């Protein structure tokens, strides 16, 4: 019954999408926060590591500079001429190749505006001792309170030239130190460098030209990603240390937390979306189901209504449309469908012209309801009619019928009041097969007709005993089915007493008004069960028609 | 609505106690509760002490069960029949058909 245009149709998808969106946003936010926290921790840890590395570097610089300071002090103590032999001897311990502190060392003295080399040890200096470059370099040293540093290219190797001056004595010590080949320094065993990559530049610039040492392939520089840099005083310039963590510096959890959050967030999002979708689908299915059930109920009700209408039409079709005229008698009938259930019952009434002065009448009731009951009613009605037309007395007709109805076969029992009347005399011969007693309304004398009650049809072959009553002029015979008197919350006598009272109240009404009035007193707007009623009233002035036609005036009883 | 409680008693008697209303809605249930006990020589007591209402459909099914029991050599007995139901049997011409044992609650008025 699902209509795609119904607003509910897109709900599972829309809800799923909404949940996914919320889940993704939450995941992204929490992951980003975790990432930022981790990043900030990493930055802080790297900064710490870099400062430690810088401290180590500063001490390394001291190691490089210390011999220069010592040499200058020795020369100052030696007097203005200096002591070249001591210089050579003391510096020799620092000289060597790759791993040595210096490759060359020289002692200079300022004489006016020029510097004179007093002594030199080690390899040939990269900076030409006769050139102007060294003069400028030493000038700078004198002007500086610290050492000065200069890069010197010798072949494919780079050296640092250091110079430290003693302004008071005019001595200047210059050394050259070999930088590692290709700038690559073996990874420092110092714990300060254990967790970081580094690149050390001379000066503030971090260009390849300024690079002094690194643990990386210089082609891969500069360091990228998370980096930290710090400068360390180095003579009259600085060394810039740039670092990058080798791995994750903080706790593994801190590192993986963002990924864990992303993964778990996505999983939760998907799970929640699926659950939400299922829940909403279930909800919509439930709505659909209830809508479907409602629709089905409506249809079933509709079908029942149709079925009921069909039954009612069938029932009405089986009931006499026009009651035959009986001289000197007024006849009224009523059929009222019960309010209980949708199936109609098998209640009926008949007036049968049996020729000559006689007429037959039947009020009957088939137990049960529905089309079976109606069919059984038709069978009972036409069987009784046939016997009556054939001339059988009511008792004979019922006895014959009792042999043709079997509750174990038909599933129904049939009760009936069967009568044969003689219009000229008002005599009624009545037999009863398990049916509620008819009423006789005669002025102040309203009563149930006492008569033998035989078993209903269907119980088995039975015999019936008829009773004869003569209807006084103006008196009314009233037969009905049990729907008029039977109520679930009371016994049958109570209903019958109420009927007697109602009949007494309305006995003076015209026969056509009598039945509706009684019925209304009995059941108001609706009785639970179907009701059939038949009233036969003998005219007040009898004998107006055909009383001379051989009738016996004495038979017209007025009592 | 009605309930049917079945109690086997010694000497081949089965008691089916009916509580509630016997109308068209429960005739099939009543038949199903009683009919299986119909065996040669057995007595089935239908205890109507808890009966609150019976209509013509209910009486029809009792008649049907009575006839079937006879056919199968069993005996159907109605006990504890409440007054309203007994009156209904009387006005329906059925009182003489059933083996109705005096009901305990039955008090003449």
C-alpha cells in the first residue's frame, strides 16, 4: 500500500544521510582536535629536543674556541714577541685530518694596519696567507669581541676559518676546521640528536650554501614537515639549527589517536546510520503496516457491508412483498435487521392463500446467521408453504417437515409458529415447533396464547399438537421471533413480560402502527438480533364481506 | 465468549464445564470440546453451571451434539442448567429432549 509520493517514502535515506553527516562532522572535529593536540605536543617536544641539541652544539663551539683562547693567553704571557714554539706545540695536539679539531692553525700579530703571520702549523690554509682576504678576516677579528667565522672552499671540501684576536696584545689566532665531506656528519651519538634529523647552517640563512653539517643527504634539504629552528651564537655570527623529528616524539597513543578517532568515528557513523535507517524503516513499515491493516479492515468492512446488503436483499426477496388480502382481516408485518454482527439471520414470516376460506401463516426462525441460515430459512419456508397449500394442517405440516430437517446435517434448528386461519370465523389452528409463544391482543385481555410447544425442526421426527383459538372481532394475533424478546443480560421471561406490557400499551393502535411501536418499546433503536413480526387483526365489523355465503353466523365468535 | 474446561471422571464419564455465553460465535468451539468424547458407552456431562447466556444457535448445537451422541452410543447429560437456560429449553420445546439433571443452583421461584 506504499505510495511513493507519500512524505514518508524518502525518510530512511534522508535520516541515514543526516546521521552520516552528523557522524562525519563529529568525527572530523574530534579527529582534528586530537591531531592538533598531538601536533602541539610534537612541536613542544621538538622544541625541547632542539634546545638540547643547541646546547650540545654550543658546548661543541666552546670546544672549538677554547684552544684559541688558551693560545692567546699563552702568547700574551710570552710578551710582545710571542712564543712561536709554544704556539706550534700547543696547537699540534688539535691538528689532524677529518676527525681532528683543526686542519691548520696560525698565529698573527697586528703591526699597524697589517697582520704579520708569526707561525703556522698543519696543512696549507685555504685562506691565502698572502692575500687580502685574510687581512680583512683578521681585521674583523680584532674589531669583534668574539671569534669570527668564515667559510673557506678548498677544492671540493669546505672549511670553517676561525679567528680570535686579543685587542690588547694584537695577537690573532686563526684556525681552519674541515667540515665533513658533503656536509654529512655521522649521526651524533649524543642523545640530544637521537630522535631528530638536523641541519646546521652558518648564519641566519638556511640555504644550501650556508649549510655546515647535517645528518641528511643535502639534496633532500631543507627539512620539511614539522620543523623547529634555533640559533646558537657562533663567533660574530650564529649557527642556525633546524631540526625535524625522526619519528613520533610523543606517546604512540597521542600519535594514533586522530586515526583511531577517524576510524572509530566512521565505524560508529556507519553503524548509527544503519541502525537509524533500520529504525526509521521499521517505523515506516509499521506505519505502512498499520495503514495497510486499516485499509484491509476498511475493505473487509466494505465487503461485509456488501455481503450484508446482499443478504438483506436476499432476505427481503424471500419475504413476501405483498401480503395477500384476507377478507375481514388486517395484516401487518415487519422485518428488522439486528444491530449485532454483519450477517443476517434466518427469520421469516409468511401469509399463504390456501384457497377457499382458509389462509396459512408462518413466523419462523432459523438458528444461526448468514447465508446458510437464510438458505435454510428459504427451505423451511417453502416446505411448510407446500404442505399448507396441499391442505395439511399446521401440525401435519410441521410433523412432515420434522422428518426433512436434521440439525446434524443442516447445522441449524428451525423454530416456527404455523397457523391455518378461517377468515369467515376468525378461527386459528396453530402449532408450535419450539417457537416463542404468540400474543393475543383482545381489548383488556392481552395474553400469550398457551399451547403445546413441540420440538424445533431439525431435532428429529416429531409430532405436534395444534391448538385452536377464535379471534374475536377487533382482536389481534401477534407472532414474532425471539429477537424481539431475547436479551443477553436477562432471562426469556423478563423479555416476554416486557412484550406483554408493550402490547397492552399499544393495543389500540392501528395494526400498521402497532408493530413499530411495540418494537420501539422493546428495543429502542436497535435490537441485537434480527426480528420478524406478523400481526393479524380481525376487523371490528366482521361479516361485511361474504357472511351470507353459507357461513355459519354462530361460528363468528364474539367473546 | 465462553470457556470449556474438560475433566475426565472415573467410570467412563467426562465432564465439560461451560463458562460464559453460548452463541453463534462459540458453537464450533463447543462442538470441538464435546464431540471427541463421544464413544460407545461413555457419558459426557455438559456442566452449564457457569452459563450466562444461550441463544438459539447454542441450543441448536446442543441438539446437534445430543443427536450425535445418541448415534455414537454415548450419552449426553446436561447438569447445573441455570434457570434462564432451562426456561429457554422449555419455551423452545426442547426440555423433554435433553437428559437434564437437577441443577444445584436451581431454586424454584
